[in-house]
C-alpha cells in the first residue's frame, strides 16, 4: 500500500458530547438512511486512514476538501493535521449535521483554531465552486446507497477538482453485500451491482489501492488514489439497468 494512517494529537470530547453525536447520527440514519449511510460516526481508526495523505507535508500551502462531513469525526482529524497555511472546506448537505458543524467551527478547539482557514458549505457538493482545486479530497458519502450514474458523476467531479498529484480517499463498509443479498429487493440489488461496477472501473482505471480498517464498526475498506498529471476523462455513465 502507498499510504499509511497516522496518529494525531487529539482533544478528547466529553462522553456526553460523543453520546449526543451518536444519537443524532442514529436518528438521521433512521430518517434519511440513503444519504447518511451509517448508524454511527466514523471511528478514530477510520478517520485517521482517510486523513493519511495529510501526514506528509510538502512545505507548500494545501487545500483540503471533505465531502459528507457528518458530525465532524473526520473533520477534527483533518484539522489536527493541517499546517499553518493549509485550508479546509467542509461540505455537508444534511441541515442537522450542518448546524452542528457550524457551531463546532466556533466551539471545537481543533476547528476553531483554523479561524478563517476553515469554511462550511451547508448544501450538496454541487454547490461547490466549480473552479476550486484541492490537494486532498476526503469523501464520506455512502456510495453504496446512490444510483450508479450519481456515483460516476461524483467520482468524475472529485477528479476534476484535484490538483495534479492530489489525493482522493473514500471508503465503503465491508460485509454489507451479504446483508443486501439477504434483505434487498431485485431493484436495489441491480442498483448496487451497478454501483460496484462503477467503483471497480474507476479503481482499476486510476490505480487506486486500499487498506481495511478492522478497528472500525463496522470494518471499512479505505480507497486511495492520486490524480493524474492530465485532466481525467469522464467515467461512462452506468445505470442499474445496464450494469452487468
């Protein structure tokens, strides 16, 4: 593997705040499972694996983007790895999560320390400035819950937003395919098959590698790739009806 997670100095949250974050996450999972995609925030080991490209500083200011920031579990790890001139943009479409993040930008020591170098876009990634370019993009979106063409569009957008040599990390939970096979409808299984096809095509085309984070609940596979030196070609749009 080409990258390893790094341990970060942390400011521990109180047990009451951690419990409140978990309760909110679980409530949003029940309310909007498609866009939340998990029953609890990302664990520390998963957050560190996603943030691993930031471990090695280049000496130049870096622009970092996190899409699907949720309750900020990964955001706080990213903030702890930023240099004095690095910036962090957070994108969160869920209004309840976004309100929590907005408050944490002022109250959480790691995020508040960034001052004006951190910003929050309380909306979908489509509202991101199309001209913005990033050295590192971390995606927390639940690709397995989206239509194949939406996943293809997101991945293409990520690549177009990366600077040459930039890093993209994202993840998927292990073992969920068996659960979907047992509980899913034929339509949902066809859609999921289409998503897997899109992801496999993307990963093979761009030489992505991965590591499994067994310490997360549930275990997760973190994917990592670096942007090509030239602008990427769009991925073919694959629908659930046409996926093999």
